[in-house]
C-alpha cells in the first residue's frame, strides 16, 4: 500500500468540491412577497395550491369549500379541484392571498403554495463563468429587485461537467433583453420549452403522470404493452413506415430552405423593381399631400382668428341683449309710474270740480300720448282758490 502525496490529497479534495456543484437552486421566497411581485409585474392572476401532507386537500366537498373560503375570498375569485384532488384558488387580490394563507397555515397538516408555472418568465443566460455560484447570482439579482423562483445551471450531456449557461425563472411577466450580474451585462433569450410528450398514450400536450388514457405500444401503436413482436408502424398514420429522429433530421436538412430557394429564383431580383417604383410613387404622393397641407395651414389660422372674433361678437351681443332687457324693464316701471300719476291727477281734478263747478280744467292726456304734454291745470287759477274753499270742497 503506497502513501499518497499531499498534492494528490489537495487535487482529490478539489475534485470532490467540483462534484458538489449545485445545478439547481430554489431560493426561499415568502409566499406574500412572491404573489406581490407577480401581480406588480404584469401577472393578471395568481394560482394557489391548497394541499395537505397526505397529498389531497382537506376540503373536498363543495359546501365545505364555500363555507370555509367564501368569507376569505372576493366575488371574482374561483376555486376548483384538480385531478389530484388538490384545491386550486385563482385570484388577483393580494388581500385574498394573505387571508387564505393565514388560515390554511393555521390548520394542522395543511399547506398552501403558489403555482409558479403561470407567474414566471424564463430566460437563458450564456457565458456565465462556472466559478460563479448560483447563490451569488441570486444575491446579485435580489439587490436589483429581481425575484427569482429558480436558477438552473446546465451541464454537458452524459457528464456532470457544468457549462456556462444558466436558466433563470424570474417572478413576473417581463420582457428583458439583457440582465446585469455582478458588474457585467449579459444578453438573455426567452426559454422555449420542448413540447410535452406522453409516453403512455404517445400524444403531445401532457405527461404520462396526468394521462388517463390506455397504454399504447410505441412499436406498433396498438393498445397493449411494449413487449411487442409486431412489425414497426407509425402510431399516428398506422402504416408500415417508421423513421428515427436523426433520419428525419437529415431529410429536413437535405432539403433546400426557403431562403435559399428564394435567393436562387431569377425572378426575385425583378420583383424588387416594381416594389421600388411603387415606393417612389408613394413617396411622391406623400410629398404632394404635404404641400397641400402646408397650403391649408394659413387658411386654418384665418379660420381660427374668425372663430375668436365670432366668439367676441357673441359675447358683445349677449351684453347688448342684457342692456336692452334692462331698458325694457325701466320703461315698464316708468309707464307704471306715469299711470299712477295720471290717476292721481284725475282724482285731484274731480275734487276741484266738486268744489267749484265753474272752474275749467284741461282734459287729462291719454296714456297713449307722448309723455311731454301741456300742463293739466293752470297754476295761476289754482292759486286764486282759497285753502278754505279747497277744504270745503273736499268735505
């Protein structure tokens, strides 16, 4: 048995350390903080999964669900049970999330969590040094108010060697072009997941964990187990034809692409000239229209000036109309005063005629005559009357 050198121990320790690299890190983000970030960053709703330690929800009957969660939710919130008998709450109210989480966590063996599939934006970041740990990346993003639900580092296929590519699940519906990590700015791309394939019914759109259909043979496409001795067929068209993925890829790659076929077409260059001429015609039409609009601008300013003058005339006419109404009112009052004076004069004439029948009086002018008229009574004659006679006549 040989003794290893100290250098070998250091190298072995470093190798063991490299093997303990975390390829996935899920930070511990509080439920309310995650829901608040999702609603503030473009998510229209949040899904809560209410489950128990046994798997299914503790509330399964509709009446029990309505009585328990009715007072805690809003009118536009919805509740339903999924295939795994877990209660799903769809809401857009932060108050509802807080109340429901507080109640569920107070019940023994009950748990509540947010379903991340509809509140995250997935980004691929390249050229990230493998010495940069995922925990440090999460810390840098948190300092920029970017909450993440998961960070994954990719590795080489068939080995555990990390590569400088990471996947970031950011909470919220965002549309980033780049992201800052440390002092560097990295370009990001939207992560497009592979389509879901069910290895039970061999259809797309779901996985075999959620499949409720019968088992289909991957060799012939019939409904039996995989231990099949039948000839290989396509399970979709059920014909005696089959092709592997690599062969299909070779066939697609060998065919001419659309770009190459368009570039090789001789009429492609000739199709540019009509478009160019049409563009020139459109440009000339735009210039003519611009000239016409420029010629109409002075007329537009004149119309605006006339509009202002018209507005001033309307205001002046309103003032004159008000003055005329006041004048008419004053004329009415003057007419009423004239009528009262005329009545009083007639009364005095009657009294004078009773006191001295031989005394002649001028007729009282009609109200239809002009206000300027000769005096109704000769004041010289009235002066000849004694006060006693006037008084006796009145009696």
